[in-house]
């Protein structure tokens, strides 16, 4: 049986000029307000005008393909290459069993759940007959924890460490969604791996909507640290697996500036990006899906 892997990522614009169209995809066809569009354009301009998400996702797919010795495809939910654009390639490859792995370690119906929906829709539309086996979560995959720990160890020292994950609307948890539990479990596992004594957890990158978003926010934590006399903080975004605007702007520019105004030096570990240990983690996740009883 011919097997393969499909990696799925959020997608991001590669030019400032594409931000308005990108936000339309994010909002399921509803245009963003002029104020939101302008703010997001500003953020992309501040990180050089483009997101490196596509570059890193392609490298992750290539590394995983080399390690597994099988085809690895990748598709984006909100930008090119869209999941639907990749499906004909998968169909033509002759793959019969496909491991589908979202590049988001923690499961939420509002994130991973949407990837599943879009992928299944695209597969039906493309006439794909391959069996798709989902890795719904890999938040405690040992090699994922090791990859995060490898990146964090050189900068943690005796500093306060604040782990972060992308915030979601609070309504996401109303029906028992496991996202918060899984995000905190990833943070706790990395902290335990490095025997950290002084660490916390917060949500970052709350959306520009009227929803109530999960907290605490990074800013509120930094306020508390400043009041307690903390002068060095390491922010470790364990909900993300590569550089993109939520890392390069939200942490490196927004939070770093916010911290500096309060007398705190803020740093972060290198993102997983093309970490060989992260590649090995993805390989283990994919192999479990592709096993006879996966």
C-alpha cells in the first residue's frame, strides 16, 4: 500500500498587498474592517512585508519526506497553496493511505477541527479515494517536548519563563474543547523536562473581534512580573512550530516593547522551524497514523 503524509498549516500572506484578501479567507468570506486591515498590514510591514510560514512549512515537509522515505504534501487553510489546490496532487500520486497532521500540536474544534472539515471537503471535491487518518493532537509527543526543550534550554537559565499559546474565543471551551488543557499540558511537560522552577502560562495574539478571548494575556502577566521586581522574562510559544507574524511581531516587537517599558528584558528561544528533533516528532506522529491499526 502506498502511503503519504499531508501537513496542514494556517497560511499567511507573502506580501503586504495580499493582507486584505487573506483576512477575507480567515473570516470565511467576510471582509475585515478598514482599521483591522490597516493594523495587520502594519504588522506584516514591520516584519519585512511577508510571512516566512510558507518557507518553513515547505522545509518541514521536505525534511519529513526525507526521513520517512515517502511523499509529504502540505496545504494551507487560509492561503496558497490551499488544501483544495493540493488534493489533485495527492490523487495523482496514487497514495492509498494518508496521514494528516495539523502543524498545531494542541487540538481545538476551532482550529484543528476546521482543518479536518476543509480537508474532507476538498478530498470529496477532488475525488480522492485514499484513506485519510488524522493525528488529532500530539501535544505530549515526547519528541515534541524534547524539541521545545532543546530550543529553550540555552536561554532559560534562571529567568522567569512564560509559556504561551494562541488565544481562542472563550466560547470554544463551552462544550468541553480540550485546547486549554492540552496547551497547559505541553507547557508543563517542557517545564518538567528542564526542571524549571519559575514559570507561568498565558495566551497571546487575541483576535480583533468583540469576542471574549482566553486569558491571562501576556501583557497582564508582564504587569504582574514588573510589580514583583522581575527583570528578565523568556517567552516560549509552545503553541507554534515555526516563525510567523505571531512570533516575529507579537513577541519580538509588541511584547518586547511592552516589557521594556516596564523595565523587563524579554527574550525567546529559537522557533522549532527546521529542528531535526521536531522532524523526528512529526515522523513518529505520522507513523502511528500509518500503522495498520492507526
